[in-house]
């Protein structure tokens, strides 16, 4: 079956602009996660959704970051007034349910802020 | 705070050898672990999950979990150059707690 998909695969934007990153999870997966990986660094947790609710937003770096999920499926991560330090690969993962279920990652969106 | 620790490497092994990747964790309550493989420029790919104490084998890969020692490992038998990647150990929950990853280099 289809895996997790993300769009766009690459995004170059100017400092100060807003960007939207999209994630389409595996069909039937109720849990969805956003992570960030800066060049040569480990993975940083941002937020997760169970259905359309986000019980844990603790990883969002600032109030410029927000995310939503609609219909228990597609999720959008929005970064307002982008800064150069936002440049990273943004990864989405989904799992059958929250907890110890296996998480499968999408290909990521590489964001470059110039 | 749950933590997962890995040696960053690189771990260099000759083709055909056994590569042993190790991970320790702080939370005694952790019941399961995932191993991900990440090629340079790619996203993490789940290669093994282990939910109980002991060994789990899948092809050339064996995951080992020792809850008493809070230790989890991944053995790769008959290592191939295509196994060269960063291997991430992760403790699942409402979010994955990742180790920093071990870079494996398999040389011909």
C-alpha cells in the first residue's frame, strides 16, 4: 500500500515569508507525528496528533509554528515569518495508533530559508 | 526524562563481518524499541522492532533486548557495503525518543 507522502519535497523561501508543509499519512493510521532534522543533527520531535487532536505540542520551537489535522488524515505544518534557523528537513510519520505502534516516515520536506 | 544513548561512531567493519550496534536507555519502563536505518539524505526507514526480552531475527538482522541491563542491540550478519548508513535506536511512546545514531561503514 501507499506510504506516508509529504509535499513539497523541497521548498526555498525568503526570510519572513510563511510556508505550509503537508503530510498525508498511511491510510487508517490514527496517529501522526512531525519531526525536524537539521543538517548532520538528530531528530527533533515537534508535535503529534491522535485523530484531529494534538495532545502534545511541547516540541514546537516557537509560536511561529502551528499544525493542524483535518478529517483524521492530512496534516499541515505552518511556519510563519520564517527565519534562517528554520532551515531543516521536516519529517512526518504515522502509526496505527498512539503509543508503542511502529512509526513510518515520509520522505520529508527540505526547507531552505534564504 | 527518557533518554536513549548510542555511540556516534563511525563503526567500520569489513564486508562479510558482523556489525554490532548498541543502545542503552534510561527508562526502566520502556517495553519496546525500534531500529531505523537512515541513508544520507533520506528519511529513517524502520528495519526492526522488538517488544520483548530476548532476540528477534529477521534475515541478516537480529535485535536483542535486555531489560535487566537496559540495553538493546542490533546485529547485522554478512555486512554489505549497502548496509552503510546511520542506524537509529528509538524508544516508542507518544513520541519516539531517538538516540543520536551510529554511523556504520562497511568497506569492501
